[in-house]
């Protein structure tokens, strides 16, 4: 099986290299064939791994592929850990990536950077696969940084657009903040455990939990708490948690296929996966878990509110991603790691579906993204309409759809928690149910129903997209309906992941709650008495009433609540704060260094100052060069007297 494990990441890498280096020579068709074949092979092999590890219950594989070097007893290696958590992630990453690759043929058909784009997305897939398959922190960090690098290239893919360059620089810089914390966390792990290997670090974790460190003089911090918080700061960057979320909405400047890949299966899920993988560490620090819980709840609630006022179809889905990542993080914070990863899986399918459906609409609308210029597309684009409806129903947690099972499990787990901040988190995830339904069906009604608001030229050319675009939508719609029902009894609270996820006895979910999730049919019946289902229904009804029945009311609400609307429109002023404090502060410090350090100290004092000193001294010496012998004799005698004085009195 080791050869299969090795082939899974190498197949997309091979496609990326061929399309990237030889794309111009082999042409557009060969470029997409080789990259799709690479990802397709990875998906097929992932199915074999899933069957081997999950279906046949084979033991997990943990082995070294290549040892780079050994320094001071620390092994720097490339190695794979393939257990049930890895097997599930392999299926999600490769399947969604395969659908995005196929979809890209239609979406990027007329783009001059066609081959380059296919090379980038295949490289993105390779990077994420290396991350999820790693068995040590060195390889984890490699995959972590690789997905960040490729996301930078893809967000700024249309590099002639200033907005795209601004967006990819923003993503790069914000993630450097998170990655700095992540790297410090890994450094602390090496310092206190002497190893980069997961198994060895987890073995030593209980001993590390008893040690303390002084970050500030006089204040003792638990080493394990510091490590977990630093690791989670890295996750806050990658998985876009407040306040390091600001890069994700701007990532919409990239082509729609990469929006689907970033938001569904690769970069933003890396942080969630990492925290779940590090559960043996996080379970030893309730302080760190509380920190994770509060950050996740804040993201789930407040980022969802921003989706209510967006008019760009892709940005609505982007803020939906932010909110849903908050839900996953909340689950991690209450030690329901399996539930968080379960929602990661279901979310990957229906969020990729929503993004690709949005891209289908954008293609049909000649790259118009403003929902206020759409409407009535249902009759022109039936496949996009029905798949968008399926994705929206899954997103809001409609009983019977994939998102219902995982989201209901999160709410139940938070309701059971006794951690500090769990009451706030429970309110946030409940309120988020209504908000999610409201902005999701606001988008759905504005795009597919009601009055047609596009111009005549666009209306005349409206039609369903080609099969290479619609087939991936259909393929993603199927798991968006059924995947939750298939695995809810195992993944939610059924111990599906086995030893891959560790939960302390004190943090286990009660058997009474777990019992409700033992059968998908029983869970649907039980949901009829659950408040969240009626909250979602209320959100859908509110969206219908405001945007179909009485479309005049939203403008009145905006006017009456102008302060709140302005706050949401400015995204809680996070961007302005960053621009003034961090960007402005950096420019001010740079200006001070330039004016005083460069101009006055280096140029003025050191360079020009030394030149002026030599000039002055030369002027003094020049006056001695008179041509009179007695002046030279006087100078020689005076110098001799000074030399004798120094010799006598030294």
C-alpha cells in the first residue's frame, strides 16, 4: 500500500509540472487532460485507500518515506499517516478537486492563462494532500505553506487587475501573521518534546501539560496551553477566523473555480483538520479550548451577518464559508472534533456546488456578478437552478440534506458543553441558523426568481451552460443530499475516526445526545421538535417575504437602521483598522527610519559627515603647505615635542 500512498500526491504533482513547464508546447487540451488525469488517479487511489482503511478496517499506516536529515536527535522526514481521518480527507480533497478541474474546462475556456491555471490548481491539490497525509510537523508545515503560496498565485491569477494583486497580497500578509504563530507553536513542541513526529509528541503531551513557561515575568503559563493557542493562531489564518478572516472575502478576485477549491476542500479546511489532528494536545488545555470556542462562535455569528448585505453573488457564498468555518471551529472548541470534521466533509460538497453554480450564473450573465441585475434565471438555466436550490437547502440545514445532520450535531454538542463561553456559543450557532437561511435564500430568490432585471442583450443570450460545467454540478449535488445520511450514525458521535481523534472522558458527549444521531431517519423525526429547524424555516420565509412579496421593505429597513447597515457595509471596520494601524503604522515607521536613519544618520552623519570631516582636516593641513622652510621646520619640531610628551607620560 505504501506505493499507493505515495502515488496519491505525486499524480497531481506530475500533472502540475507537465502543464506548468510544457503547457505552451503541448497545448490547452493536453494540459487539462494531464492534470485531470493526475487528480482522477489520486481520487481513484483514494477510493482504494478508503476501502482498505475504513471498509475493511485495516490498521492505520504510519511510516517514513524519506529521511532528509537528523540533527541533535531530531528526525526531519517525509512520512505518511493514513488512518480513517486521512482516508476521509483524501476522498473529499480529490473528489472536489476533480470536479473543479473538469468545470474549469468550461469556465476558463477563453482565458489566455488556461494552461497556467490548470498547473496551479493541480499543484494546489498536491499541497493539500501532502498536508493531510503528513505524520510529522515538518511535512505539515511544508503543506501548510505550499497551499498558502499557491492560493497567492491563484487569487492574483488575473495579475493585470489591481484588485486581484491587492487581494493576493492581503491574503499572503494576513496568513503570514497566522503562520508566525503556527511556527512558534511547532518550535515550542520541538523544544519541549525533542521530536517532530506526531506519535512521539502525543506520547509526551501529558508530561508537557505539567510544565510551565514565563512569557511575561511573574506570570506562569501552561506549556501545552501556549502550544495549542499558537497552533490555533495558525488555524485562524488558514481557516479565516476573526480577526484573521479579512483575506477570504477578497479572495473572490480569483477565477470562480479556485474560489470553490479554496473555500470547499483545500486551504480553509486545513486549519480545521489540523486542530482535529492535534486533539491529543488540545484536550489537555481547557483554556485553549475556550479560546477556540469563543473565536469560532464570533466568526459564525458576525460573519454571517455580513452575508445579508452583499450584492455580489460570490461574496455572499464567501461570507457563508466564513460563518460555516465558525461552526466547525465551535465544534472543535467543545471537543466534538468528529462533528467538526463531519461538517467539514458535508460542507465541502455543498459549498463547492454553490460556488460552481454561482460561476455558471456568472458565465451566462457575461461575467456580471451583481445579483441586483439578475432575476428569473430559473427558466433559462434549469440545471443550475435546481442544483443551486439543493446546495442552499443543504447549507441551511434542511432535514434530509447533508448539512442538516452535521449542523444539528454541532448545535447539540454546544448545548451539552459546560466550558466557559459555551452559552455565548450556543446563542451564536442558533442565531446563525436563521441568518444563514435568510442570506442564502435572499441570494436564491434574487438570482432565480422574481422580475428579470438584466439588460435586453444579456436576456437574449441567456442559456444553460455546457455539459462540462453542469455535470460537476450534478455530481456535487448528489453527495450534498445523501452523504450526511450515510455517515451521520458513524461520524457524528459514533466513533468513526477511532484513535485518530482523542477526546478526554470529561469532554465526552452524553449517550442521550449521541443516541439521537444513531439513525438518520430517527434524527429527521426528532428534528420536527427541534427549534433550529423552525429557525431555518423562518429565515427562508423572511427572505421570500422581503425579496419576493414586499421588495420595498429592505430599503426601508436599510434607512431605519442606517448605523447598523453602515457598520456591516464597512465589515465592522476591520479593513480600515488594519489599513490605519498596521499598514499606516508600518508606513509611518518606515518613513521615520528613512528620514532619520537613512537620510540623517547614514547619508548625513556617516557618509556625508565623514566626507565633510576629511574636507575640513584637509583644509587645515592645506594651510601648513606654504612653501616656506621655517614653517615646515616648526611643524616638525612641534610634532616631535608631541611625540616625546606621549612617550614620557603614557
